[in-house]
């Protein structure tokens, strides 16, 4: 397929291994089962949160640009398994999933969508600029590739302070084509900075297919040319993502310099809410949806006896409640008064703090 991921791996995700014919009736309570349930809960939260955003956007309750992460949840959730609160995360404008995976409460993310001052960016950022310095979540960056130099700077600062921290930078295949990526990759490798580059290769940069933009579509191979460890991962499989991220972060903490993970993934929705999505074949979209990371994990757990219908229903219910609470809190939060317009913008902020 012309738009398939390049390189040595297949363009579409690998087929799942054969399923067991007879699953035990009751869900298992082993640590592995609990871990899988937690992964599922985290991915489901992102999925349902964004589905609610679609409803709210369609009703013009939330406005502005909204870029959905639906289909890519395994990347944010799997990578975050390897990170802890010491580490820094830099993201893109498609960052609801990264922010939720980082642990920013759904209330704070939803309030930001509503432009309320209870939002994680005080309502000044909106969908593309989620930010939480306390959790070392440094955006939410609307400029394609704009987060990459920030990541190098954060990693350099941490290293100068002698902190054994990692900076994880999420960016897209479109950002890989930007000078910021190549300059940052070079400098990070040259200086041995602890940056985990996570390229979310979803095959499209807005309406431009990877193969129409890149002469060599094997991004991991190209990243390796900077002298850093780099490999491609099935980004639709949360276990594969977690394993790759844990390996990379362990190596990074040991001081082995930057690492690059090309996450082969796919967005199920259009680029943004305004995009009519006419540039990709419908059968390609349907083929990728057969590798849905959320239903894939749930189905695998069910056939392994780790999940039954009642447990899944309970999980869905708890996630829905969490999102309902977030929406209710965002709606009830007061509008910021007009006289606060210049707060956080000019010296008025410092005056207000004095
Ligand atoms: C420097 C810059 N150029 C162009 C744009 C317009 N733009 C917004 S998103 C996008 C595509 C980026 O694609 P990719 O990096 O693959 O991320 P994805 O949207 O697929 O997650 C472009 C070109 C921008 N925001 N910033
Ligand atoms: Mg892309």
C-alpha cells in the first residue's frame, strides 16, 4: 500500500497471536492481570474523554482547534509506564492523551477545553496548549516540531543539575521533516542528552502521506544515523510500546545518550475537527481500525480470562463517571471576569501576586 509505513516492518500492525479456545470464567487477580486492567483503564479514559470532546465540540460548547488522539492511545499509555514524576514530558497539539497519561486530572484538562481558569493552563491555552509545570508536562505546543528544542534544553538543564531524569518528547512524522528535529537530534546525540524521542508515525501530516513527503520512510533508520539507539515499535500494541519504552528509559538513566522510538500508529479520526479527511482510502482506515489498541487489549484479556463482561462494564462505568464529573466541574466553574484579561500576560500578573 502506497501509504504504508516504510522500512523493514510491515506497513500495518502485526497480526495478533492465536487466541485460546477456552477462557476461564472469572477474571484473574494476578499482578499481571491488574497491570493489564490498569493499562486498559488508562487507554479507555483517553478514548472516552475525547469522544466526549467530540460531542461537546459538535454542540459548540467547546471551541477552537481540537486534534483527536483516538487510535493512538497505546503510545501515550505505554510510554508513560516507563516514566516517573522526576521525568519531563514535551508534547504536541495532539496532546490530550499525553496529558491524561501524565496524570493531569481530567477535570483540569476538561476545564481547559472550556477555557475556564480552573483549567491546567488557567484557561489560556485550550486544547493545543495543555501545560502543568508541577507534573513536568511542558506542553502542548502548536508549532510542529516546536517542542523538540525545548526537550533538549530541559534534558541539558537536568543533566547540569546532576538529576538522573529523562525528558520524553512526543512528536509526529510531520515534525520529523522539520529542521527542529534534525538540529535537536544532532545536538542531543553530540552531547549525550537524556532525551527519549517518541515519534508518533501515524503516516500523515495533515493531508500529506508519509511517502509523498519523505524519500526514505524508515524513520528509525534515519534517526539512527545521528548516532543514537533507534528502533520501530508496533504502536497499536500497548505491551510492545511499554516494553520498548522501559528498555529505552533504563538505558537512558544509565547515561547512554538519547534514544529514538518510532511508534507505528494511526489516527482513526481526521487531522482536526475541521478536516473532511478526503486524502486517505476508507479501506486503509478500516484496516487500521481492526488493530484498535483499546479493543485489542480488552479482547486479548477476555480470551486469556483476565476480563469478563461484568468487569469491562464496571470499568466503562467508572470511566464515564470520571468524565461526567470533569464536564460538570468545567461547566460549573465560573467564567473569568473581563478585568482579569491581562493576568498572566503582562506585569499585571506580578502585581496581582504582590
Ligand atoms: C511549523 C508549523 N508548520 C505547519 C503547521 C501546520 N500544521 C499543523 S499540524 C501539521 C501536521 C503535522 O503532522 P505530524 O507531525 O505528523 O503530527 P500529527 O498531526 O500526525 O499527529 C501541520 C503541517 C504548524 N502548526 N507549525
Ligand atoms: Mg503524523
